[in-house]
C-alpha cells in the first residue's frame, strides 16, 4: 500500500503508519474470528440438552456428570435410581447391529459412532443423540450420577 503525504511533518507520518498498523491488526483479528469453530463433541451436545456439569476424569478428553437425584432424595432413599440406554445403528445392516451389540457388555457403554444413542431417565423422558463417525465416548452410571466421557 502506498500512502502519499504532502506537506506533513515526521510526526504525522508516524501517526499514519500507526493507524495503518492498527487497521491491519483489526483485519487479522476479524479473519481469525471468522474461522470455522470446532463442532461440539458428543458429550458436549448431550450436556447442552441435559443438566450436566463438566468434570475432570483421568483418561478422557472431557467428561460431564448429571446427578439423577437431589441431596434429599439420596439421603432419604439411600441413593436408588435408574436409567436406560438404547443404541441403534444409523445404517440398519446386520454388520452394524453386531457392532453395536459389543459396545455395552455391562452397565457402562463404550461407543464409537456412527450410531443413535437414547438415554431414558427415571422421570420417563427419553433423549436421543446421534454420534458421528469417529466419535468415541463412554456413558456409565457412577454412584447416582450419569457420566458421559469423550474418549
């Protein structure tokens, strides 16, 4: 960029250079801010729909917990609760059905997308989430909490 300054003192030229530098910095920030944001993970999408709080869990990228009972309920009933999990293939083929059967051998499900995951809560509500290809996560019961961990 060429700037012609006629009849300016040296301090005016310095001010002009500073203004140009400031505009260049603003343009660089605007370009950076306009870059594509990272899509939320499976557990982040789940936490956005359910009252989950982020937790630090070793061996995971991030984890979210949802308490299924209030403090009073835990104290009065001794902490009894339940939930259900259902896995469905996105592509309903025999190979996909077999792949999903191996993901939940017990109370914890370690899953890899693509799949459709439905979480049923004790209040009768069901919440469905779709995991995309290459998304890995684990959903499990930890005490009276439901935990979703991105792996």
